C-alpha cells in the first residue's frame, strides 16, 4: 500500500507541474476542481483525513508513503540525534506556518502547479531529514499533517497499548530498539536463517508510557514485542493529557484558520469583530485568525496566574524555610485545560470538510477521462456540454449533518472540561477557561448556522 501511495504521490506532483491557466480563459485558476492534483490532494485527501481521524485516529500515518520512505532511508543516512526543536514539535510548527503562508499568498489549493511545487518541497524536506537524522525525524517533529492529526487524534477511540503494563515495565524495550535480529524460516525440509532489519518504533515511543495521540499506528511494535504483550485497542477512553507548548501554539493556529474560514461566510460579523471603520481585508484576517484566538487561549491563563499571585493562600512557611523563599508549588497552568478546545476545533473543521466534499466530489468521475482538467472545465463552464456537478446531499440534510459533527466535537471538549473540573488540581484552570471555551464553541456554532441555515 505504501508503494502504491508513493507512486500516486509522485504522479500527482508530475501531473500538476506547469499546469494552471487555460489559454483564452480569463479565470486565474480554472482547474481548481477539475485537475487531479488539486481535487485529490486538497478535497479528498486533506478534507477526508479530518473526517476519518475521529474514527481511525492516526491510521494515515501508518500507511503514509513519506513516513515509510524516511524510515527506510534513515537507516542508511548519517544518523544524527534529533535536536530538541524536532523532538518537541517546533519544526512541524514552522513548516505548518510556511505552508499556510504559501496557501494564503499563492492560493495553492486552487493551483495545480503551486500544489505540485508544495508537494515536491515537502517530499524533498522529508528525504533530506532522513539522510541527516536518525529514524524518522520527519514524522517525529517536521510533518505538519502529523502534528494536526496528533491533536485531532486525542478524540479517536483507537490506540496501541499493553495488555499487562507491568510486563512492559520489566521489558528490554525490544519494540523501540533498532538493532537487527536473526530469524528462522521453515519451508518443508528447508530451513534458513536471515537478518530481520526492521527497526523499532520510527519515532522512538514506548507503548507503556507514550501519549496515545503521538503514536503513528504503524503497528511495528506489535510485531517486535517478544512477549506479545501489545495490542491494538478499540473503544479506548479519549486522551486528555496536557498539551506541550508547540502543540498549544498549533491549536491556536488551527482555531484561527477554522474561525477565519467560517466567518468569511458572515461578512457583517467579521466586520463587527474587527476594530476600526471599514478595516481592510488583511486586518480582518489577521485579527480574526491570529489575535482573537490568541486572546481567548492566553488571557485566561494570565488572569488566573495574576489572581493566584495577588490572592495567595493562608499558609505558614515550612520548617527551615525563610519567609519569602517558600518552595515552588504547582503554578496556574494552561496545558491541562487547552485539550478541551480540541473538540470544538475538530468539530468545526469536520463540518467544513463535509461541506467541501459534498460540493466538489461530483467532479471525481471526470478525472477518468480528463485528469488534467482543461477539457472538463471548458465542457462545464464554457460550452455547457457537461452539467456542473450538483451537491451529493441536499442542503436541508447537509445542514444538520454539519451541525451534528460540530455538536459531537463540542461534547467531546465539554467532557474534557468536566473531567478537569472534577479534579481538585485543575479546577481553578477549568473555571477561568470556561468563558473562553463557551465563546469559542458558541461562536463556531453561530457562524456555521448562519452559513448553512441562512
């Protein structure tokens, strides 16, 4: 499957290279939904992942052709250890920011040529990282899609885990080790020994202690476990562990992009939320996509810490500790409550993905006759020889499906928030973040209802 997907990846880049405008057509991007590269990459793959991840988690990472390529090449590269900015996810954040800038600045999602350049650039980055660092550094801390799936996968019911956690603690970590091993194969009277050069986990995660949302679901650890103590579990409790700094910034960027996409369908609210009289388009985009999400996610933590510092607690200093120099206690944090925002963001993104697929999936049959998209565009929009594809699901039904997806995401986030509320250690954080969470959930629901409900 990975070989087939890698061939398809290269084919999409080759088909889109140098193809964008059509002579004699004033439209700048006429092949946006008729060309195989843009339709398959941006509509079916990118939007389809958002709808699949709540059910299958990071299953795509298990069959990703770039991950397989980097893992195979990485065993023969220089093998340098990972820098901290890779292992902590900051590299994926930089790549994601550059990708978003390219999409916004060049409209890559509408241009086959720019999409092909973007696909080629990501593949080159993956190959270069495999030659330089050990294992799969690209999957661990450079892949922006993997970082998005790591956030959304927190609500997935599938995970790899031990049957007996105690056996994992006493194990020699064979599931993570990269050293080859000897294996015996029998075929009738013929017996031979061969070296099994399949390394352990490509991102160096230990199943007994890892965050399930970071697992690639490649299942290699299941095959290497000497005691057969690992299994693929379905129906597990969604992950609610704390978010690291890089993942928190990633969540803010995703919230801004989803909010911006929804509020562009509501110009009156977009203008009302932006300061100034008749603000320019770039200011509205920066305000709604960056400033408002940063305010909603960062201000409650700042206010909570200030209130905790000003109020203090009636407590005498411990014995042997001078007044004013008491040992540090657990500070007011944001990492424990921010996972509650993942649900609404995932729900809104899933609703957008459903609407996009419903509107553009009708172009898929035309690719069998015209993968380059020029003749299809002329037949649909110029000569009217072909009818423009209609919605697969009527708007009256689509409206409630999209709202249902958003509602499920909000319920998932509420579940995390309630769990934090019932914990004495995180109750203060849940209380301070409750208004922001309600504003985010209510604002996304209002914008989606205005768009689809009319």
